[in-house]
């Protein structure tokens, strides 16, 4: 069996309430909260970026299992907010972990699904016996133009997965659905992304997640009843609930993973932090459907089966306990934290 041997997460402690953002721009905060299903979002500290978040998540993943970091043969970091335009994030993570010098590495970018792409690559390399363990990370400090609709959801967080043999959760199958759908983009040297408004829902988000999930289930003989949990990318709280209903999943299958209401959209880490929250409570032989989404556009679907090794795995602190610890800031501090005030 090959799959997830360990996992780790990191979400900045700072939060800003949607009411505070709406107050500054004179918007109807109740309408925004009802429309998005988001009430507050995470904000990175001034000294936090996608790299520091990746390091923290990776350190937790490695610390939960007794392995020598030099056994990690590959590190892939998925993000759309790498701090350097030309210099890898993954090498900084490797150095911080003490992985050594003999490992495969690359930074990945595919909007919000680059982290699941990293999981697929690590899985394939372990299966091909090129490496013993691979580290797949999704991390972001999402950008949003002040006053734009994205400002209410764009957040920060990271998740890391150690992929190898004898896992706590076996990756049984994976399936991807991809097309050239320009629903969201950011050109070189532009500080903030552009988006196609409602176009980001259909034909972008719903088309790709539905086809990836259906493709996986049809190819490998699953139905929605085979999964105890379902985890979908969370740009807001409405989209994952709607797509779950479209695919035949109920609220009891999605509630454990739905963190977006309290931390916002963490982009490359969004579905992955949700998966970690599920692994915090999952029991042996329970099956999890994971489906990411990245604008541009594509979705990666996974069937993940929890194994007996989860029983002895140290799952504290749990994701929901972590995100409950927070410090609220006002809009002025938010601008300072995000580097939006130019001196």
C-alpha cells in the first residue's frame, strides 16, 4: 500500500472579520456573509509567507513519525504565492528539515490544485520505487486587491503530506479532469489576480470537480455511498455544499472538512487542510473522497482508505482545535500584515 504516512498543517493565528472588511468599503456585510458563507479569514503575520507556512506544516508532518529526514527523496511545493519569482520554495523547506542534498524537488503552480498535483507526483515516485518517502505541500498567502470581491475570502494556510509505503491512509485511486478555462489569472508583475466573476463557478469549479469525481467513481467502481467523508476545494462555503449535493453526498459527509467559514480560502491548501481535519477523526477502513480545484482549470480526485495504522498515529493537535486559537485584527493592521501599505 502507498499513501499518506503523516500529515501536518499550519494556519496563521491572525484573523479579520468579514464585517470589518465590509465596514471599510461600505458594503452590506450580512449579504456578503450569507452569499459566501464566510465569517472571518486567516491573515499571515508580517514575517509569514508561503515558505514559512510550508516549513511549519512540513515540520509537524515529519515530527509525527519516526523517520530520518534524509529518507525523504522528493519535495514538491504547490502554491500560487511563492515569495520568489525565480528561486524555489522547496529547497528552503528541504534545508529547514535537514533533508540533505540528494532529493528531487520542484515548485508547482496550478492555482489551488498544485498541492494535490504534488501528492500525485510523490505517489507515482514511491510506486516506481524511485524514492522511499515524498513530501507534498500545498501552501498559500493568497493575494486580493483591496475592495475586490476576493478580499473577503483570500486567506493563508498550508498542509503537508508525507507519502510512502505502509500508510495511515492508502491512496487507492486518483483521477484528473483538465481544460483550458481562463476563469482566474494573474500576469507577470501584476500584484493582484483577475477573475471572471460568476464564470468561476460554471463552467469552471462545478464542471471540473463534478467530472473529476464522476470519472474516478465510474472508472474504479465507487458511488457516493462508499465514502464516509467527502472533501472538496473551498473557495467559499456555498460551492462545496452545492457540488456535494450534485454528486449525491450529504452534509454529514462534508461537515468535518468545511473550514472555509472560519479561515477563508487558503487556495493550494484549501482542500488539503480539509483532508487533514478528516484524518484527525477518521477510523480504519473508512473511505475519503478528496477533490481539489485549480483555476485555469483542473481538478484532481482521490479515493483514500484509512488503514489500521491510524490507531497509533499521534493526531494532536487537531486542525479544528488549532483554528479555534486566533487573534482578531482591524483593517489597518490587515493592510500592514499583507504589505499593502507602501512607504
